[in-house]
C-alpha cells in the first residue's frame, strides 16, 4: 500500500540519475502534459498542445454524467499521474525486445518504489505540505487505485484462453479504471492489455479472413475472463 503524492514523485524522479541532465528541464512539463490536457478537455476549453491519446479516451469513455465517481475529474487526474509513474518505472526496468538478457534491470535507488495499491492523499498530507493548507473537500472523495500491471506481477504473460506463452503486452485499458469492492472501502482498478499472438494470427490474419471474423485475442488484466481459469490460490495477492 502506497500513498501517491504526484509532486513528490515527479520531484524525486526529475532529480534522479535516471533523467539525463539535458532532459531535466523539460521532464516535469512533459509529465504533466497529459493531466493538463485532461483538465482542459473535460471543461470544454480550447487546447492547442499535443493530445495524449490515453487520457482523451478516458474522458470520452466517462463523458456521460457528472455525479458518477467514474466521471470525477480529480479521480481521473490522480490516476493519470499514477499511470505515468508506472509506465516510467516499467520502461526503466523491463528487458528490451531485442535483448539477449532475460534478467530485467533494477530500479535506481533514488526513484521511489510504489504500488501496486495506491492510496490518495489525506488531509494530513495537505496540512504537512502547505504552510497555509488549502483544504479541498474533493480530497475525501478520492478512491484507492489498484494497478494490475506486469511491472508488479511478472507471471501473467500467458493467454487466459489457450495458455499460449507467445504473447505481448499492448498498453493500458482504454476505458480507464473499473470500480471494485474493497475489504474496507470502495476502490478502483486499472489493468494492462495482453495480446495472444497465436489467437491474433488465427482470427485476424488467417488466410481467407473477411475482416469480419471475430475472436478474442486481447485480454485486459482487470477483465474476469483473464482470471477465469486461475485457481484462487494462484492469483497474486498484494
């Protein structure tokens, strides 16, 4: 369980040896671009910067209604920060596709290791980080986020339908989080998408395919289908 403070995480990574000196100046600007775009887009304002496809798809998916937690702007903004963090540490530690080494790289000591269960800031954090705390009621409405990602769970890369290991990871779920019932409170979860190459070739690139052939070859780690064949004792617990 990790309390995620975006400003603290950004500052730690920016000042670490993982960021080249020439890139430190623009690092924070690039990191926050997705969140800045989300706020502008959600308020129907004009935005002329680069569009972050992931956050844009979140907004589109959650565009209906305003009272549902899924449409709560601070929640999605906070989650976007977490996604940026996980994507960063994953890229920093995973093996390159053409690498002959199977051992992943280690995370530098200067970079905080957080997750997979992220808890939002509390009023206490606001009080201790600000001389004159600006308490916002929205802080109390943020829900914890569980990240089901290969950075945290290294044994998920097999097809949940045919058990094939010829798979590859293909990015975050395009619909943002899903709501789950936690043990003590309501929470959210966001997953990563796994593509089975065997089934992809079977259904998408098969000879004689008309383009309308349907078959499941992409699975999200937050989808019940992904876990249907797992024994309860084998499901990772963190």
